[in-house]
């Protein structure tokens, strides 16, 4: 049985004499979803360690059931989905909470008004979060669940904040950033920090931003715990035979923060300035991902001299993504804003030489010139020069590819990361 299938089938191993199994809920805005496959991997790995992890999602999966991987389909079937219960489910949750937890019901409603101030749009959102929290909280009570954990300190974490206020259940977060930091007040980040029993920060940069937003008395709650990938699954493979073009791969949602427009400019500059055609050399950029920027990126690509070199692959399931890593010669993520990208870890684990931007937590993963190349964000010229260096210097590619995998194996191995997380849950989650 493959590792992923084995992990998907494992819920609570028979462990005679083991410590009591820790039980908790993972809540997400959408689960499963392509943009947060790391959550699914973490859930499955925790179950493999003997935890009982139940999952809840505000929205249904981001793809139809027939397009989910087997592991995703199994998760979707066992996940409590709030919106699938509709208005009737919301009405039942309101009535049940009002009659069995009168004080908590009104406490949550008062918080919704207090946190909105005079902003009617925020009040509307808070009332939605409060209602969803009633549904999640009642489901947790029926299941005997006492602790809620949320990745990202945004919408799902807002629902979790109200679950905590109404039902007094345990509440913790894994904070990524940077989106939550740009509008910390609207995201109620200070209130989430205060309500949480502990917060896992995926980088030291993330922790620093939480420190900036909270009094020092709260800082003991912050634990730096990077995400990870499985280096056995994302293992080095011989580069697949191609048509001789130097292939650059970019994996990520097509959104402004990922900076793919700059990458297209850099490729155009690379093709024109380096005059690759006259040298008999070819380059190709493969963009894997979908999102709201797709139309503008396609228009941008159609206008540039390198238009024949750019391929849009759309969103790709995790069961196929390694094929794209194996076919590439280099990986590039030209982001303007990031937490600590798992896609970079995957590429590095597969011994792809990587180029990324010197932002947020990325320099904690990539040391410039050692594990990869870092360039300033928004600088198409610097990005083109870095890609040209990789094209021209096979020894540099080999060196940073080897170092990149070694870096991931040493510091970003999923099993060690989850083992540390399991220790935190064991120590800090009650019941």
C-alpha cells in the first residue's frame, strides 16, 4: 500500500499501553483544497501517529468529487461541511444553543457587535461567522470534541474565535501570513491571539509579525514550527527527456501576490537580451495553477516576444504534480508576498535548482547562492539574470540542487515537523 493511501486509511491505530489519544478538530474555510494540500498531509500524518483528528469545513471541496484524489475524496466524505447543512442547519444550531447555552449564545452575539464597531459590513460578516460557529460548536458537542485548530488566521479562524467565545472550547492556530498582517484589525488578529491557547508560526518572520501586533505577555504562546514535505515522496528523479528546451516551472495560484507577471517579463527579457534563438538555445516557462489572474497573464503572455515559450497548465492535482517537477530544469517563484511556500520545499526536495524572491520567510528556507538564488521582488531584470545564470552554469545548478534537497531533508521534513506538532498538541491540548 502506498504511503498516502496508508495514511488516508489510518484513523486511530491500536496501540496497547499507549497514552490517551489526543482528539481535536481541524477547521478550514475549504477542505480539501488544492491551495492547502499541506493541511491534508498534516492531518493524515497526525492520524498515523495515533491522534484522532476530525475535520470541518465551511465550504465544500474546491473541485467536484470526480476530480479529487483518492485521499482527498476520503477526507471529503468524513468532513463536516457547514454550508451543506444550509439555513435549516443554522436555525437548529441557533435554537439548540439558545436553549442549552443561553449565556454563551448572547456572549457570542455581543462579541459580533463589539468587534464590528460602526462598520455594517463587518457586522454582517461577524454575524455569519457567529452563525457558522454555532453550527460547528454544536457538531463538536455531539462528537465529544473539545479543541479546535485552524490553519491561517483569516476567515475560518474568525469562526473559531466565535466557537471559543460561545462554547469555551480549546482554540489554537497555525499562522502563515502575510495576508492577515495587512489588515490585522479587520481580521481581528489581536483578539485571535488573545483567545488562542497557542499559535504555531510557520517562520520566524511570521512570529515577528505576531509579536508586533500583541503585548509581550502573549509572546510565550508563539511557537516557530515550519511546514514540511515528505522527502521520500518528493524524491530526486532523473530529469525526464524533453525536446531540448530549458524548462522553467512555476507552481502556485495565479494571483497578484505570486508575481507571475514579473516572471513573464523576465522570460521576455531573457529571450530578447540573451538572443537565445540565434544561439540555437530554447527556453520554456510552464505555469501550473489557476486563479483570478489567469486572463491577464494570458493577455500579457500573448503580447510579449516569448509568447511561444509560455505554457499554461491550469490547476493540477497533487497526484500529478511530481511529473512537472521531474520534467523541469529549474523552479521559479517570483512572489511579492509569501508565508513560507511549500511548493519551494517540494521543488528543492526533488533537486530542482530554485529562484525565489528575498521576502518574508523565504530567506529562512533558501540561503542565496547556497540552496538557491534569491532576487529582489518586482525586479524583472534581476530575475532574468538569475535564470540566465542557471541556464549557463550546469555546475551551479547541480550544487544548489543538491544543497536544496539537503536543506529540506535536514530542516523541513514533514515527519519531523508533525512529530513536533504532535508534541505541542500532547502538551497543550486537554483531553
